[in-house]
C-alpha cells in the first residue's frame, strides 16, 4: 500500500501542476531574501542552536495557485568563548526545491504556504589559542514547510514575510524567518 501512495502522490501532483500551468497564467517571480534563522550547530561539542542573519534569492515559476520554487541562501555565525580562548565560525549554504501556493485574502494581501526539500552543506572553523581547525559539515537533505503573508503594492511587486520550519538531523526543527521583495515577470 505504501508503494502505491508513493507512486500516486507525485503523479497527482504533476497532473495538478500541468493543469494549473496550462491555463496560461504562469509567471516567473524573483525574490531577493533577507532573514534571521535559528539553526543547530554541531561543533564544538555539545551541539547548540545559534541565531544568525541569512540572505539569498528565491525563484518561482507558475500560477498563484501552484508554483515551483527554487531557493539559495547562505548564513554565517561567529561565537567567542573567552574562558576557553576559543572562537567558532560557522558557514552554511543551502539550496531548496519545493512547491508554493498563494491564496488571496484581500485585493492586495495573500497568504502563502510552501513545502519541499532543502540540501545544506557548510563548514565550521574552530580557533583555539590561535590554532585553527576546519571541519566540513556533511551534505544534508531535509524537508521544510512554511507559511507567510504577501502584500502587493503594484501588480508585479510585493513584500513577503514568512516563517519556515526545517527538520534537522536530531529530528528537531530549525526556524527561518524571512523578508523578501517579489518582482514578477511574464504573462498578464
């Protein structure tokens, strides 16, 4: 039964996406991103959560009802431990692929929901007493889901504020809060 569900869910999604895009309302949207995220950092032991700025870009293609999205973000954090004469610098890069749907709430306001998968990889540099050691963080692919509000101030320009939860290796959730500007291109 599980194999049947794994087959039919993607097929139904593809049929639905084809019907939505065949309506001729498909648009390309570019969103530069800036945000704050809380994520799990593994080194030095024990693992802990850090909050840092993140920036990147998101590309959407499709209709308001259903769009495919691709996103790239990067984040960097630094934590000093003076009592141990230690400095930890963590850098991470992420690429996400998923689906997004937007529902109009008002003429200029919409709510959107998004879900997909995110691949992340980075490195941690630990400097102790002037000696640096770099540890590569393994490539991870994790599911994500999020929601947000979109406020249009022109037919092709909008401001977005969203929150996304990403399941991490410890079966807990990292959080990403973003603010973006949408610029649409394509059919009217």
